[in-house]
C-alpha cells in the first residue's frame, strides 16, 4: 500500500513541473514588462532597467525559470507586486478560508447527491426518479454565480436569516458552501443513479435476495458499498475541478480566500501572485486525485490486492 | 447499371442510420424539448434586431431601475436600458462564444488526440502528458489566467475557453483512434498508399464523429457557462455590450433595490445550458443505445 502511495506521489511531480512551466511561459507572453508594470507609467528608463537587472528579467528565459524553480522548491514564490509581501505568505494566509469552503462543500455534495441518486435508481421510472434526475440536471446547468446571487436574495434580503457576505462565523459559510456544492452534488447524483442501476441487476444481488437476506442488508452491504466505488472516483475528479468554483464563490460572498486573491491579482497584473495561486490550485487538484486513488484502493479489495 | 445500384444502396443505408438515430431521439421527450429551446434561441439570435423592442444600448436615466411593465416586460437596468432587449441581443454573444470556443477546443483537441492515438508510443506520450498538465488546473482558472494575460476581448475570451476545453476532445478522439488504427479499413487505406495525414483525416476522424458531436453539445453548454463566469468576474465581455454574464455582474450592486436586474439574465443562461445538456444527453442515448440503462 505504501509503495502504491509513493508511486502515485512520484507521478504527481512531473505534472506539477509541467504546470509550473506552462504558467511561467504563459505569463511571460503577457504584453508589458513586469518591471514596467511594477514601477508604473511614470517611471524613468534607467529605473526600469535597474529593476529588470534586479529581477533577473534580462537573463535568458530558461535561466529565469531555473531560478524561479529553485526558489519555489524552497518555498519562495517571489513577492507580490502590489503589496510587496512574500507570495507564499499571502497564499498561506488565505488558504484556511478556501480549504474550509471546499471541504464543507464536498461533504454537503456527498450527503445530498448520493441519497438523491439512490432514490432515483431504486425507484426507477417513477415520479421520484424524474424529480431527482431533473434536480441533478438543473443543478448541473445553473450558473453558480447566479445561484449565489439568488440564494443571497432569498436568505439575506427577503428572509434575512443569513449574512450576505464576509467571513468569520459558521453562518457566513452556509450560502457559499451550498453554492459551491450544487454542481458537484448534481454530478454525484447522476453517477450514483447509473452506478446503482447497474449493480441491482448483478447476479450477486439477486443471489443475496434469493438467500432471503433482509432488503436493508442487501441495500447497505451489497449495493451501497459497490456503488460507492465509481462515485468516489468521479466525485474526487470532479471535486478537483469544482475547486475552480471557489474563484466565483469567494468573489460573490467576499471571502478572503485564494480564489479571490487570484482574481484580484489577475485584475491588477500581479503576476507573481497569479503564478503562485495557480500552482497551489494545481497542487490541490493533484492531492485530491491522490487521495481519491488511495480511497479507491481501500474501497475496492481487488485493487488493494494488486499492490500488496 | 450495377454501379448506380450500388450507390443507391449505400445512400439508403446511410439515410436509414441517421433515420434510426432520429427515431430514437424522437421518443425522448425531454431531448426534443431541449432541441426546440436551442432552435428557438437560434431564431432569437438571428432575428434579434427585429425581435428586440428597443435598442439594447439606448440609455434613458429617467426610467432607470424600473420593474416589469407593459412597456418594459422585464424592466429596465441602472441606465434605463430595456432588459428584454439586452437579453435578446445577449443571446447572439452567448451562442457565438459557445460555438466558436467549442470549435477551437474540438479542432485542436481532435487533431492532437488523433495524432496521439494513431501514432501511439512516444508522440502519444508527449501529447497526453501535455493534456494531463492542462487538466491539472481547473478549467475556469486556466481560462482566467489566459484571459488575464492576453487581455479582455471577445476573441481572447473564446480562445481562453476553447483552450481550456482542448483536453476533453483530445482524450476522447485518442481513445477512438487507438481502437480504429488496427482496423482493416485503415490497413486497406495504407495498402493503397494513403499518407498518414490522409488516413487521419479521411478514415480516423470521420469515425470518431459520434462521440465528438455528443461531447460538443455538452461542451457548448460548458463553454457558455465559463464565458458567462468570466464576464461576471469582469474578465470577459466588457460593458456596454449586452452579455448575460456581465449584465448579472452589473445587476449585482442593485440586488437589494432592483433584483430583476440579476434574476432574468441568470435565468436565460440556466435555460439555455439546461436545454443543451438535456439535448446532449438524449443525443448520446440515441447514438449509442447500449449506454442507455
């Protein structure tokens, strides 16, 4: 098992290296010189040259990347152009808000999505199936920024029971968590439905029923456990992507997280922060995928057996 | 005489295959409804100048932030512009961005996937690792970064959303290409001296069309959502162009006093995306009945 985890971690490294090269390259494509952006339009030619020299901008791009990588490996992602604080510090400061939001939303998505999909499958072709399938499809189609505004309108303005923005208490997290969970919930519900539909037609379920095992036991021991395997995989993969949603959620609800930091940094052309922020997102996606793979091995003994 | 007969037979077979797909699709009520909404949207987009009751950019501060009335069915915005007219004109931008972005994603992704799947080995490895890198960054964040660097404009928005969609087509086409490359008709093409480019374009890609079409329908929905998200963040279409995402973004400040500014544009996005998703699902089921449970 440990060998398997180590192997997966090893696979993560080239991906992160790739992302860092990609982002580094894309940002160097940006029009305008970082030194010029930093000093503003009124800067003197010599000052710009001096800063370029200091930042190493007049060295070959490969050398620049080498320096960036060396520093990044030591936890130094440069300094923010706007605040002059170390990027790592800015990111670490905002990390807790984002991770709290992301984690609570995946829990909510599983708690709602899985039962929704189960109901649809167990009551296939009934009103319940149609209703929960429609809910799932609608959840998948509603723009999350609109869902955010509508929930805000409903629960902060029409019936003012929850704060519309800010960060601090659990009440502040309710609406953002729901908004971020909607899409993942929809995907989980759809996946659960098709997975359960496949499993209830399997021979081992029929055998279990024929043996006279109580319906509840068949449901939990034979159906749920097996249905969870593909659901966890999809939920994990999709969760990595829905992490992108924090950019929107944090902007709408004014949550001081990495998503909002990234949007602000893009708007103010604060490239070191953009670079660092995207790397953190890629790292999160990678770690989530890793956790999913390990979970998968725990849920499915066939996979665990391969790596004994 | 015989040649003519053969051609007729082939044409008949083709028609019946398409007819079969249509027959299955017709039984799916939800998919038909989705398709009707999409057709309607196209009509609205094409005839926007005739259908919109007002000029979408006409400012009249005397009637700003008005609720629905018979003169302005969906009310007016913070500049006194008619919201219905802006939503009608906005359908043009959303459809345009959605289809062009998917075009970019499907063409580049399709070519990369076909090359990877056809040649295999090292070329495939390089392409697929590149796709892994693109997939490692959440789509919307990748698009934000690209727009942030290139600058905000309609073209850059489409490029950004298109690039972020490349990996899904590359993976899809690669899988099909890998299974196709060993088939007899590919070998036959090679035997008569067809070049690799010709085999990819004439034999491989046409045979991957069904999954590409399904993925594209769902892809347009995703692209419209991404583009609207970027505009909402102020990184896409800039005001005063009527676009649903930026209308929502502007309406946000008036959520308390004039919620209709935020309600209708979002509803428009949700309806269009839902219609595309329902239609895409139905299309997948009717193209491949095996998948249907």
